[in-house]
C-alpha cells in the first residue's frame, strides 16, 4: 500500500526552512542543537542527493525528501519504506553491527505552510568513507588486508540476515577503526531491500562502475537479496588486488569517490586480453572471483555470493571441486587464498576459515605473493559508456598524470634552479633590447 502522494519542496525551500531550524524543526532535541553551515547557508551532507537533502545538527543527520524537477521525485511510498527500515534496523542491529539506526518523524519539519516527514540517523563519528580510507591507506598492506576481511564479513552477514543495500559504492560505506579492528557501517538506505519490502521495485540503479551492465536503467535489477552481489564482488576484487599490489591504486588512477580498479567499460569486454580483468586474473588469489565475474557478465546474471565463491574455492584447493580448467593454479605455485567465510548462523558469529595472516611478515602468504607476483601490464585506457547514467561527483573521473610525484627532492631542486636561470637570462636579454 502506498501513501497519499506528497507535494515535496525543492532544495532551495528546504535550505530556507533549515536556516530557521529552531522554529521549523519539530523535534525538541534537534531544535536545541547547532546546524552545520558553510558560507552559503545550511551545509548539505551526503552523496548524489538525487531526491534528498541531508543536513547535520550536532551529531544527527536529517534526511529530507525533495523534488528535483522535471524528472526526479521521491518514490510515493518512500516514508512507508523507511518505516519498515526503521523496524528492521532495530531488530537486526545485533546481527549486523554495520546498520545505523534510523527514525521516521512524520511531522518533522515545517516548510512554508506544509508539515513534512524527515528521517534522522546518528552521525557516525570517527569514520571516513570507504573510498577516502582506501586513498589514504592503500600503501598500508596490513590495513588493506584487514579491510578486505571486514568487507567479506559485512557481505556474509548481509546475505545471512538477509538484506541488500542497493547502492554499495565508495561513499555509502563508512570505515571506523576500533580497538577490535575495522568496523564498516552502512548509510543511505533509500534503495535497501529487506524481506518486508518484497514485491516492490528498486528506487534507483546504483553507481555504474559497481553495477552489472545488464541491469542498468532502464533495465531493472532483481529487487531481492541478490541485488548487491555484483558490487560486493567487484569491490572485493579491487580491495584484495590493492592489498596484494598497492601500486595498482596509482597506476590505474583509482578515484576516492567514483571507482577503484574496475570501470563500467571493463565489464563490456571482460575477455579482452590486455584489459584490467585479465591483468587481475594473474593473481592466483583472485582467480576464482575473476572466473565468477566473467561468468556473470557472459550469462547476464548476478554472480554467486562471496561466501559461495570462497567455499567452492576451498573445495577446489582440497581437490574436491575444480574451479575451472583455465583458472586452477598449479599446487606448487599457488599461495593461500584470502580468508573465506562460512555462512553465519542466525544471530551467531562470523566464522573465519583458516589462520589470519600477520602483517606482511617474511614468509607469510602475502609476502610471498608480493615478491613473486606476476608482472602487471600498463593499465588499459579508461573507457566509459556515454549512454550510462552516472551520479555527479565533485571530482572528475579521470585524473591527470602525476609524474612529478615520483621525483626526488634533488631532481625537483635542480629543475627549479634551471627555470630560474632561464628566466634571469630572458630578463637580461629583454632589458638589453630596450636599453
């Protein structure tokens, strides 16, 4: 059942109302807080914000649903969806610590003469977006290995509950370092799937570099628990590859908001011999996952879950089940694959199979993989589909080449001195010409 259709305000109308939050916000706790501002007024938080405005008061995020004429409007049932999501977050919190509780306030804010709903969520302190965390720490192999394991655990728990986020990317997952290790948190629940929303349709298609090309708009993804499997797999492959070879992050010009190692263009021709997917397949640790990625693209289906791929690869290593004739490494040369996960029991703990590697110690499987890894060819050109929709980003997708970052200080000083000498000579010549 859908709610009665609401005439939603524009962002400008919300900005005006939020500027006077002590009178327009109805929650007494929020009215006593301090609104985050910048030089232009109330500061917007969050990512693409296609049909939402997100504001921060103290340590609370306030989500307002807006109209963006002529085409973007919130789904008619968005508040009803969030009421289901609010209950789900409360009930599943112990089984999935990544969930951040949300609260629907039916009479949340007054905009002009209209009383409109809002959704509030705690601001996750001491955390940064996944893409920014990788940008800062991609050369720290210990952290990247731990992040890769945390990603596996997050996806396994989501599959077990079950739930799907619907827009896993570099901005909707937060990374928090705690005394117990890395903790991942999920934000932006507009497109979430949970069992009580079964039978509805997705509200958005997700970021193209993390989505299966066969299910990009106007085609529909399956709106069920398999919805995240492509993004979960491609992000895992990139995280594991960077843990094995940190240089890939810069060499392949990864971006902290839009993509890691794989782009939508790579999914159009996954068998290309000089492509990125072929280059990553050279790592034995990644081969079972690359095989599944190629199969899902070839067959226009969602890939199997990370848990299933890892379990099958465990059987293959034990000689019970081959991965594929082309992807089975020789037993003598294959290092140990990344930690795999068994499906967690409902309400139980995630079980990590195998010993957890110590931080890049001599003789560890990761140190062996790094010292004997196959050479990676120069990255292929970054190709994009002009027809695929993309979310706007404050940063351009293609970064300029940065060769000066590889120069030592002595070389840079010499270059500066030469430039100054040339400028001095030119100045003297001009002065003599006018003398």
